[in-house]
C-alpha cells in the first residue's frame, strides 16, 4: 500500500518537476498553510490537552460529564442542520426563481437576496428584536402579539436563516446559471411533465451545488457566534458561544479550546461526507457548445407562487435593514423618532480611524485570499501531486474553526520571536487571508467540477502548456466564481468580529469592534450609524468591482458577477 | 494576468517572514502610553483625552472587555503590547496579579484609597465603582400592568414572568457579582433557592454584562438587572427608564487599573495610574458623563445619581469570590437553569 503510494507520489513529483512554477507554487502554498493555519490551531489543541502543563484528558472528561455542554452540542448540531436545510431551501427558491422564470423586478430580488451577507455583527440581531420582539414594530404595533419568545430556538433559527440563506442563493444561482436550460427544454420536448423535468433533470444536476451550499451553511452556522450571543441566551446554549464564554468569561482557555475541538468534529465529518457524495455524482454541463434559454420549464402558476414566496422574504429583509436605518437616524431607537444626524457626527469624531483601517485591511487581504483560493481550487481539482489532500483539508480548516479559536491561536502562535506579529497590520491581514481562502476555494471547486476537463485537454493537445491553459481557458471560466468569492470574502472581512477581537491593536482597529463597543456601552444609535456606513462601503465596493469588470470585459464582465 | 498574480502572491508569501523583522522594538519614552481599556470605548476615549490634555502624554488604547483583555494579556505575556490595563472589576486584576501579569506600583496615591479599592502591595487600584440595580422600563411595565418592584423578592411575583433580563454568570462578571452578593446576603443555599425561583421569570440571560440594559431600554423586557452606568446613560439618551435600588441591598463593582509586567512605557504608565485616582482624574468621570461613581471622596457626582453612601451595599470579598467562582457558576448552571 505504502509502496504504491510512494511510487505514485514519485511519478507525480516527476511530472511536477517539469513545471517549476507549479512546483514553487505548491511548495509555497503548503508552507504557508502549515504556518498560518496548522501551527496556530495546534497551539490551541495543545493547550486543551495540557491544562496544567501536563498531558491529560481531564478537560474533555469535564466537558462530556456536563449535561449543559452536551445540550449545547446537541443544540448547535440541530441549529446547524435546520439552518442548512431551511437556508438552502430559501436560497434554492430564490436562485431557481431568478434563473428559470421571467418574474418582474428580477434585479431587485437579486439585490435583496444578497444584502443579508452584509450583516454587521450584533446589529442584525438587535434589529430583529426591534421588529419581532416584545415591543417590536411588527409584533407589537402591527399584530399586537404578547410574550413572543424571540430568545432561544425560534428567534435564533429565524436570524440564522435570514443571515445565511444568501450564501446558499449565491452558490445555487451560480450552479443553476451554469446548467444549460436546453437540457430541460430537451426533456420537455421528450414529453416529460414540468415537475418531472424539475425532479429528474434540474434537481439532480443542481445536487452537487445543493450539497456544497448545505455544507457551507451547516459549518457557518456551527461556527457563528454573533447571532447566538444575543439571541440564544443561557437557556438555549450554543457550543460556539460556550467556547467563547469559557475563554472570555471563565478564563478557561483549555476548556474553551476543548469545546472548539468538539465543534470541529461535526464540521470536518460533514466536509468529508460532502466530498465523498459530490465526487460520486459528477455532472458536466459546460461543454463548450452554444446554449440558449427559452425559460419555459416553469408553469405560470408555479411562477407566481415562487414570486409570492420571494416577495415575502424580500419584505422581511427590507424591514430588518430599514430598522437599522431607522435606528441610525432617529434620536432614540424605538422611542423618540425625531430625525437627527448626531449619531453620524459621533461616529466620524470617534471612529473615523477604524473606518480607514478596516478599508485598508479588507482591501489588501481580500484579493490575496481570492487569488490564493482560486489557485488552490485549481490545483486540488485538476492537478495530481503528493500532499494534495493535505492541502485541500488544511486550507478548508480555518473555515470550520470558530473565529475565537483562530484569534486565540494567532495570539499564542505569533507573539514571540522569530514570528513576532501581535499588534501589527500583518497579523490582521494573515488572519483574514487564511480565514477567507476557503470561500474562494469553495466557489472555485464548485465551478471547476462543472467544467468538462476535455476543454482543457483540448487546449493542451493543441500545444498549450499548463500555464497558458490555465490563463486562457480555465481562468476565464472561473472569473464569475473568482469575483463572487472575492466580494464574499471582502464582505466577511468587513463584518468579521470573533477572531479579530483578539488581534486588533491601538494602531489597527476595525469597525466591527467599534460596533461591538458601541452596543456594549449602550449607544445603539451610534452602532446603527456605524452599521449603515459599513453597509454603504460594501455596496460601493461591489458597484466599483462591477463597473471595472464591465469596462474590461464589456457587458459580459459585469454580468458574470453574482452580486 | 495569471502569471503576474501568481508572482505577486509568491512575493507576498515569501516576504511575510522578513516583514517580521521589520517590526522593530519600540522606543522607551515617557510621552506615550498604550492602554487596554475594559472601560467602554466612548468613555475610555473621553477619560484618556482628558488625561492627554492634563499631562501632555499621548494615550492610545484598544477597547477589550475584561475577558478578552485578560486572555490577550496572558497570551502576550512574553512581549506585552500594552502598558496599562484600565477598567475591568478588581477581581480580574487579582487574577492578573496571581498569574504574574502585572507589576506593583507604590505611590502616595495608593495610601489615600480605602482598603476595598486597592491591592495592599499596589498591584492594582480601583478608580471608580458602580452599584448593581434594576432598571424598569416604565412604558413596558404599564403595558403588562405590573407594579414597580422595590426588592429582590418582588421579582419573584408571577406578574413579571418572562419580563426580566439579567446577564449569565457564565459569561459576565456583572452576573457573577449578582450571584456572589446574593450568596453573601442570604447564605449560599437560600441564594440558590431564590435564583431557581427567579428563573421562570427571566426572559433571557444575556451573554454580555450590559445586555440587559439594551433589552430594557428598547422595551423588549420590563426589568433589567446590571450595574448602573448604562442605565443612567440610557436615561440621559431619553429612554423611559427608572433606576431602582432593591431594599435588601446590592453588590457593587470597583473596576481597577494595573500596570502590565514588562510595560514598555513604564514612566508614563505610572503617571496615568496616579492621575486616574487623583481629584483631577476623578472629576473627569462626571464631567464627561461616564455615570461612574468616583472612589475619591473629594470628587463631584454627575446629575441624577444618588450618593453612593446612601445606598445599601453588600460587600463581597474579592478573594473569596474569585476562589469560588468556578464552583458557584457550575452550581448555577446545574440548579438554576433547569428550574421550572
């Protein structure tokens, strides 16, 4: 076994050696993955097994013997599964409706469906309380409901689905757009009913996308701590929050690390499950042959039902963001509705430095993360080399690990010579690059699996080397996924909180940390104003990238963007 | 494009380790000081701006709540990034002292403070204090038609079911203060019986120590329990709140300041510590509307705050509270949370 493995590795090595650039790229990426993902994580793992400087399982025994933490584990898994199912459901409805029907206001629905990925920490949850809580605008003033249980299971599930379904929408929209509608047309022509065509053609083709969207949602929900921190509360414990609380509330770094490790188990299992499942069901629909859509695979009744469902969700999302605007521009959120600009004046006097820092950090780290993600996706899907699985798994790791743990890991790992990085810009950049690289990889892998390798093989047969094949053939096909991933990681970098709370310094501070401070000190108006500015910056960035793409590639370039 | 971006990527990844050496050691001076502020962002800025105006020393700070701050100072022990840890209740500073993260500083300012507000050896001094209280949202209370509560026992009444928010002691020092002061006032078993009876009335236990003030301010709940500054702040902002000090008495916190071991700006750090407890530093607390109680009796109080001496307070031995924290919090999780 090891002999064949060794021989295969040797053969792969020899092939790679013919392409020195490829070899260097692989080596550099592997080295950085070890240094900036594996090393900080191992620091945390070591801490969880060495509570008193000696190796011991005592921390894990303590964790498993607590009914409360077992409950937290169960709640997290349940919340992850339900959010994945419901979020992908909503995301699929949006993606399918916008890709396969001719409902009115498509652009508007598209914009609304991606807006929630721009969700400033804490403020979204607060806004939900302002709308649907006991004294909420909808629940109390419109519906006159009493004693709504916004805290705990229902409130959190609602917030998580609203926050994370856009991720599913973006993934599935990309997948559905790349499934040629002519396949559906052909099935219809062959006499299939519309429902049968959907069930037997569209759905199976979209399955790999649905699976990967579910994976992303499950893992993101599992690791998320902004919404549960506000909406879960102690009576509905959530593992990621408990890990954070053990470290920051009980000062128990070993126990917090242990909880984080436990959180990793389902994340990584799901990751492998998805890999196994998706890799067995491989569909190629971009074949290089021209396609044209006739959009007749949906009946008019179904179309208007889908339209109604989308409208309902769109209204909910508009309300949530309107509530934030409302908070930013009135004197006292919910009580004194006099218009004021005081909160914005306050933000510009106290927090302007943070706005600038945030832009610099997100602006530098995002393109690097995007390119790195695409390169890794390409290597993993299309190339054979030793340690390929290690590269794939380790680059996805930071995605599954709660930010708190990454943050602590970075501080533990990079606070002494020769890797003295704490307090610098670099540590924030590195954290963001390696934390958001999986986003690019995910979208890159999803699109590459859809592209028939025979297109690339044809280029190679025609005499192109692997570099120009990648540049002239593969890369253009990856452009939509690349820029979608780019914007997605930009948004995440702008809205991240859990890891960076440990990494910001007096020289480099971030807007999200400011929002958290303002929420903590009770300046809800200022926090809302900060959030409005944050959302505006992100929207501006998306528009600028769109404009550049349109300029460079014509109309095609602008529309390749999933945003 | 691919080649260029690859080269840039490689260049960046190769340069990273070398960039490390560019982070040169900071110079030792007395004209600046770096602070981890567990006082909230806005107030930390106001206090430190006043300090800079008074002394000419530039103070840069990062806001971190007490947990993340201590976690960071611990992780950075080999190479401290900050000179002073300002804010966070004194038990955190007791912990920092016992873990060897802070250094003692003896100066005349230490002897002027009452014993409850300092470490005898000078490792930390408290520079303000806050009592625990209820805040009642008068509009939300009117809506459920409940009377104004005046005592801890009032909160057990069924009329408040699902209308009270307080922080969870798992996360917040504020909530642990509630638990430990109830234990001191009632005895441990009686205190836990009380909290178990209170559990059905609690809408949610917030993770942040100041979470309940937001809940009560926006009317999500009728009653919030926590330290007073955020309550007074919300009243100042115009929210319909009333602060109630329950008649059985309340605990209080005394946030402190420590100099971090290995501070690179030691002299400026010492000046800051002395200034914080001086009359000038203490007057700033009310001038800039922090709604913190000064520890220096000579300092003035902000509008709307009752004299601290008029309140019935419950003193909790900081050392005892720290030693028993793990046990009491676990007991809380096991006995209070499942209570119906």
